[in-house]
C-alpha cells in the first residue's frame, strides 16, 4: 500500500471541536436572524418606530447689558404606542468654534404615545463671562452662534437612541446708548414754576438699529432733582448713529438756591441724568439704561425770541 493510499488519521477530539464550532456559528446566525425577523415583525405589527426631533423656535425672552436668556423649543414626535422617556439633553452653544456655553439636563420628561411634545431648553449667556474669555468679542457687536443639541431617548425594540440637532443664528452683545443734553429751551420762566424742553442727543453704539418706544428719566441740577417722567416717543436710532429728541420738563427754580444763580450768572452748574429707554431690536425688545454724570450747564440769552436757553458743556 502506497503512502497515498493510507487513510487520513484525524484526532477525533479536534474534529468534534471543529464541527461543534461550525454548528454553533450556524446556530448563532440563525438566532440572530430570528431575533431580527421577530424585531421587524414586532415593529410592523405593533408600530414601533424611531422618534424625530427638530428645533421649532428660539426665543430671547430677556436680553440686557448683563445677560441673554434664551429658550430653545424642540419639537419631538413619538410614533410609538407607548410613552418614551427622554433620558438626557446635552447642549452646546459655540461661536466660530469657541464654546460659549454647555450643559446637561437629566431626566427631561416623557414623550406621550403617538404624540408630540415641545420641550423647552432654557439657557443663559452671561456677557461678562464671554468677554473675559474672548477679548475680541466687543460690546455692541453681533456674533454668530451654532447650537448643538443631543436628545437621548429610550425606545422599546431600538434601545437608547441619540437624536442630534443643530441650529445657527446671531446674537447681540448690547452696549448702552450715550446720552447728552444739547440744550434747555425755556418755554416759560418764573420762580414758582418753569416749563422747559430738554434737547437730548442719543448715540447708538450698537451694530444694530434701535427702535425707541419709550423713555423714563430723572434730571438733577446741582444734585437737586428737577423732575422725572415717562415719555412715549417713537424714533429710530440707526446702528452706530445719532438721534435727537425733545422732552418737556417743569420745575420750581426757587428750590435750587445758589445753584440757579450760578447758572444765570454764567458760572454754570452741574447736572446729571439717569433713566432707561425701551427699544425694539432685530433680536427682540430691550430695556437699556441711559446716564450722564457730571455735565455742566449755564444759562444765556436767546438771540431772537428773547427767551432764555441753556447751553451744555
């Protein structure tokens, strides 16, 4: 018998292990296929599906010189016959690749079966934090932002899913307007009651327009208040522009003592103004402070109408 005719000798244990491995592999594949088929049948029969989400709207309910409060409305739709828990909300706001704000909201609620929910994500941007981190972000500017949100939900059949969302836009870093008293025009002058008109100059140092709706103010001459009031006045102040407004005021000169005599004799007296303006902007309504400290004013005769005008320095 030649060597080629000799029967092949194989270790039985080894052969059994190979056969068992092949059998196990085939069995596992069959089980996986069965589970996949069952999953598809369950999804088709019961109606399970992946939820969807989208950023519906972004609100700025409050924006002032210190901060911007932002509310992000996320609309989530659940096509499943059972409620699904919203496990976590992970969010990030960045500008030109730089992080402005990030956070995590755990256990954010439940989305009803075959329903939709608007989930509100409130965040607050503190301007001092931003400006101290990034020197090139200046007051009065508009910066671009990118919002990234990851919604983590727990769905039967599918397990935990992450729904990523993105939204881009712009947000302002407001700067308070400058105010100056150009002059005071006296309509009627008496010791008991003087009626005058303040000619004010408002300078908008922002890169966006301001629609002036209302103004509240108080004026002091030589540390004595000559009055305060609220004035509804519509005017547009262009971005990086100047607007002039006139506001009436009345006061009792005899309350000022020597300060008024100094003003009349041309020596001048100090004045200051403080208040707020209510404005509309492309980013919503704002209430911005206005102030002028340490101005000097004096009275002089008007050239034509014989009245008295006051010049500001």
